[in-house]
């Protein structure tokens, strides 16, 4: 799936507010099926809302309003609450990018001597309030959902080579038994691939909409995570993860 075509569609959305499958197919010289897949990706990123035959631009009233919607989403708050139960006084943890991890940052109240390593820029105000020490990983600043910001180096081992944590908590774009964990942005992959060597235990926060979804970049095999925190799980995934000794928390 071409990132350049997706970016071109995004630019057209910014200019025209609405785009249509037939017009995009002719303009980009690709099939209507491919255009629908691109629009589905763009909708997943929170950039547009699809309608029959096209898509329209999502125009948030403000960045701050978008963030508050993240913190008030009942499903993300519930998953974050479950993840919080796995964090104890004195832990050192990594918190990744994305909306579920922002919700987790707000849940970290009342913990003593907590150290957090993160690339989640949006979550920083909550982490600074709730953690004893916060270390922000630098690099390029970007967003994949137009609501939250994160940073990443192309060679994160230069910063993370000497950093170790008890636990890592991340979200994901897609989860598939064959493709493993996948994300929409190559920038996101740089840090994800360091997690197995950086953390003793990897907790993945993924709601049920992520199952059987494959994004373009693979970051890990399912066997590399230790615990999956989700709202509900298809039976074949429960069986597959059990065979891989992956704990499932619902």
C-alpha cells in the first residue's frame, strides 16, 4: 500500500474537504478497490470519515478537544485501568505512543518511585504529574491519528542501548495470527523493534477492533509479547496465544 498515494489523498482532503472514489481512481490511476483500502487506512488514522462513494475530512475543533476525547473514551479508559493493575511501586516502565497509552498515563496516580521512559509526547503532562522520573526519547515528532504526538529516532538503539525497564506498555494498529503486530507508520517501527531487548515483560493494549487487521509494517511476532490486554478476543486468537504462552487479560 503506497504511503505516497495515501499522503496525496490526505492533501486533497485538506484542500477539498471531500474526495470521491471514482475521481481518486482516475487521478491516481489505481483501482477503486485500492482507493477504498487507502480511505479505510485514512479513516483508521482519524483523518477522515468514509461515506458511500468517498470520504470527508475530520476537522477537530482543537487539538485539546481531541485529547480530551481520548481520555473520555470508555473503552480505552477501561483497558488502561486493567493495564494499571500490572504496575507497582518502584517499577520502571516504558509507555509507547497512541491513545490507549495516553489513557494509561492518566491512570498512574498514587504510585511511589515510578520511573517512566516514553516517546509519547501527548502523555507527558500526565506522566510528569504521576511519575517520579520521566525520560523522553527524542527524534522526529509525528502523529498517526491526528490526535496524539510521538517521537522516534531511525536508530533508537543510540538512545535505548543502555536503557532497561521492568515492563513495556504499547498499543498497536493491527494484530493478526500470521502477520503479528503491525503499524501504519515506519517511524513507529523503530522503537517497537527495541522493546524485546529493552523490557523484561511486554504488555500489549489492543481492543477487539484490532484483531484480523493488518497494517503495512510488521514490528513483532505475537510470541514476543507476554500479556495482551483487550476487551474481548475471538476464540481462535485465544487458542493461538495460549499456544504461544501469551497471557490474555480481558
